[in-house]
C-alpha cells in the first residue's frame, strides 16, 4: 500500500472524500479535490493506477496494453498531462498528418495522406481531401457536402442519439467506399464502432469537435514513454505531493450511508468514514456498489454495452517501418504504431497494431492471429519480408470502452446521484464524449466539482482552465 504525505493543517479540520477506482477518472477526481484542500483517500483494487491505459513488463520490454492517442482538442486530458508533469512525454504533432496506405491500389500508388494546412476551418482540410487518392472525385465532393451538413447539426439535440451514423451518412450521399476510406477510418479509432453501429450524436461530436471546430483540433498526440509512466508513476507522485492517500490492492466491498449523512466504505479489514464518496469504476461495478435508491433506474447502467479492442504486438529483428505510425485500407490491419523506443527495445523494431471494434477477433487464439496478421504485415510493409519475428503476442481488452450505440446517451448518468455525498465518474458517464481518456478526465472534474459544491468549497480556477481552452 502507498500512503501519500498529508496536506497542511490538521486532518480533523478538513472534510474527507473517498474515491473508489484509480483509473484516469479516479485519479483526476482525487487530484482535483486534494488541490482544493479536501482530504482524499483513493482506493484501487489493482497494484497500479491507470485503469485500462497501463503498461506491464514482458521480458526486457515495457509494453502498453494498447495504443492510446489523444487530439489537440482533448483539452481536459492535456490539462491532466500538465497536472502530472507529463506533457513533454506525450507531445502533439505540429500539424495533423496521417499516412493512409491502401493495399487494393497498385504498388507505387498506395500512399495517401490526411493532413491539414494553416488555413481556417473548413479550408484547412480542403487541399488534403482534394488530393486524397483513396476516394473518387465524386466521393470527395460529396464528402465536403456531408461535412458541411455535419457542422450544422446541434449536438444538444437528443434526437441525434436515436439515429445511427451510418444511415445518416448514406442519406447524405456517402458511398460505401467513402465510409471505409474516410469516415470509419476516423470513427472506428475514436468511437470503437463502425458507422452503422454508432450513435449519430457521438459521431457528430467527434467530427465536429475534431475536424470542424479549429484547424489544429485533430493534431494527434501519443506517449513516447510507457503509459504506466504517465498514468501510474507520475500520477502517484502528483497525488502524494497533493496530500492524497493512495491505497492499492484495496478492493471496496460495499458503500453505505450512515444516519448522520456521512458515508461508510468497506474494504477488507477496515471501514472508512467519509463526507463524500465518488465511484470512479466501470458501470457494472458501480451498479453493484450503489446503495438502493441512489439512482432512479440503476438497471440502465447494465444496459450500457461494451466494445472490445485487440492489440497485436510484433517484434522484428530489424527496422521495417520508417514512420511513427500509419493506417491502412484493403487489409484487416487498422493502425500500426512504432513502439520501439518507448518499450526499451535496443535492437530491431517493435510494432503495435491497434484493432478497434474487434468483436469478431477478441477471442481468436494467438496462433490463428499470427497466421492472419504476419502475412498482412508483409503485404503492408515490404521490409518485413525476410525479417525475423522475434516475438508475437496479443493483448485483449474485452470491455475496453462502452459501446457508442444509438440510444446510449439516455443511459449515461451524470456525476450526481439522488443521494447527497455520492457521485459517479468514468468515461461512461454523461460527458458528451465517447469512451476516451478525455471523457475520463472530464468525468473526474465533474465529480470533483459536485463534491466541492456539496462541501461548500470554492472551485479552484486552475481546475477548470481546460473548459476555457475548449
């Protein structure tokens, strides 16, 4: 167990909040409250912080469980990186530039790029789309018209959540090829669902915010170090410095309200008393911990579906990819990232393939995946032909995100429950964002804001700087 240093002033003078769950949402909540002078205990059942964005050791390598990226428009996650002093370890591109390789095209004509110019919206993408070789001229024109229609949608309209994005695209003249080569290229990676299975509301939010709000909104950032350095090591350091108490390997068994309005949180061998409790755990776990009567329809949490992500990891004896990442068409491979330096590999190259919406492959045996993906990598990256595969393994997150299906919006609760002093956080709560690190941070800030309001504490200005940036 890890105990953080205490904040200034006697503990009896400060109200106590227990945060259950040490993922990004829980860490954000705990940091925000500790920064506001609230006494905080963070409880996490795992031996580490970071939730589903973590690292582990495999021999001499430090491996991320999956490739995570963020965008310049992710102002809350960027705030989080600054708060844990990790921004320099996960830099952004100077300007959006995504190599797209289409294996269905003739050799020598397979590479296209999605990149922006230093022009106002929507002209910043105009030259890139005009020259994008993976769409016909007619498709490119229709994409422009659909983008303008998308820009005109009102994200506050609840009717958008009842429709699927695929049907909307078809109604706005988007061909199957345009969906594959553009809309799903972005949407699958950000929503973890194909267009036909995604809420129009969430899809519109992604495209309006990422591509149609600000010229630099979609610039991509990713960690150049293991995720554990950011979400565990630096997060723990920040929590300790803020005076929060962090308990790892500590699973909460029940949460109950006392007669005097305080709360009791049960862990093996101990009962923690608290003025407020934040459940920053997955929706099913939150459902099991919620006391009766704290939500009008707690069963709705169980109706929020989940979606898997599969990651294929391949270590070669030589360098086979010259770019930091690329995405592909005409192959099962979606996104390929170079993780060599971050993993600590000293010779050869380590590639991570991120496969979202992987319902059909999440339980496929490793041997079958090896037979499927190694030949595809040879088609995609000619330098792999003749290279020795030093290691091949997979990581599976069966419940990586909530499923962004039509209707999910009405199932996502806000931070507040019906019980004063009990709050919810997590990427699955009603942040307006899909299940991303950005959504997790925003949920943690919302929960902290609710706690501070209930405790009569002022809102620290720095905590909400990202809202002003947005």
